[in-house]
């Protein structure tokens, strides 16, 4: 099967980087909308029997991104593509992974159903909000994580006396694994969720006084929770705070909050394109294009992805 790469309209810059690494030109594709907002997609090259990779994060504008992805999958399926691989570095609706109160949806499962029924054969994604979302899919799913890329960046700074901090209990496993790479202790912030994008910090479990605190999370949306965490760490005696988060949603006034908070550096991966024109000198993006290229090539060649998961040995080489 020939390998082809299709870029959705959401993050063409990332697709172009991957295209350059793999030395494969992007398959020409037409994306447009009808006057009422309906999406239209046409693949402008033969795909029959080929191994197709669609690079399309489901990111803001979320519903447009999702519909464009589903329609692209359908177009490829009806054109007899050999295998349809969805490369969605960010999957929206992943925060709605369970029912907390009655009459709520489990939207993450609905998204899994839509992608599967549309005709995808495989899904590749980065840092799901909850690992159990992998079980919602009845197709193979490759779930990569972003913390090793952050760990590699932190290692280059040769920082002393550091501690990795989970902003909530749910992020503790991610923090523990990153701390293993950096060979340092961890701390956990005990918080209470008071509403959507709202939380209250109750306590900090672990020693942060006199240390450089590395806050690690999967995403930053409005920025309220993570900036409150940074302030709490400084109050508890941390000498510096660095924030690492895979997905930069940065809704509303998130950039202003990050700029004003005591963190000296805010690191993201380029899983989604910038969602705002507002900038801050603190914010930096680490590219995952090289890693993504390797993963796509391994998938195409039906090779094990295990080597790419052996972060402890490979992280400094990525």
C-alpha cells in the first residue's frame, strides 16, 4: 500500500512539518463550506487501496473540526482507501468521559462511536484526558504521552532541586512518570472542583519549599486552575514555577492569566494550532512533528511502536 498524508484544515502547519520529515507531499484536498455552514470535502487524488493518514486535531472550532474529520473519513471510505488512520493529537470532548450527576452525557464515548462508524481503521492521539477513553474505541488506538518531551526540555536547563507537581489527583500518575525521568520527588495539589473551569485549592501534599516546581497537566483551557496552582506553590515557598501542558486551548483570558502568574515559563506541545492571537514571552511550543512522523512510518510498515514508548532511553533523542 502506498502511504498518503491528508491534512485537514485545522492544523496544516503540523501536517507540513510531518510531510517534510517523511518526504511525502500532502495529498491535494478541497475543503469548503456551503452558505449555511455545511462542510464539503473532496480528495483530489486516487486513494484506492492506499494507506491514508489524516492529520486533524479535534480542536477549536471544535464542532467544525469534528464534522470535517468525519466527512473526510467518509470520502476516503467511499473511495475505497485501503486503510484510514486518524491522527488526532487532541480529541475534544475527552473531559466528558463519565456521568457525575444524573442525565449527563458521556460525550467521549459518542465521539468514539462517530469516528468508528464513519470508517476509521485506527486512531493515534496524544494525552487523552483520561486513559480509560481508549476502551471506548472498537478500533486500534495508539495513545502517546507528552511528558517525556517536556522532561527532555527541562533536562537541558540543568536545574537543581526540582519537584514535579500534579495540579490535581488525576494528574498524579503523569507527574510520577515525569519525576522518574527527571529523578526527582513529586508533590500533589489537593483541589476541589466547584464548576466547569473552576476549582478551589485545599492543600499541597509534598515538599516544595526552596524548590523549582514543574507543574505538569494535559491541557490548559481558561488557565484559572493552573495559575492558581502556581500562586499556591510560590506561597508555599517554591523559588520558581514552570508550567508544562500538552494542549494549549487557551480560551478567554488564559494568556493574560499565564502572563500575570508567577510561573517563569509555560511549555506546550504543538498538538493544536494557536487558538488566539494574544501572546506571552513566557509561552513556548515544543514540536511533536518528528515523533509523529516516526509513529506514522512505523504504523505504515506494521512495525511495533514499542520503541517509541521506551521514553527513558529515547527521550533525549527525539
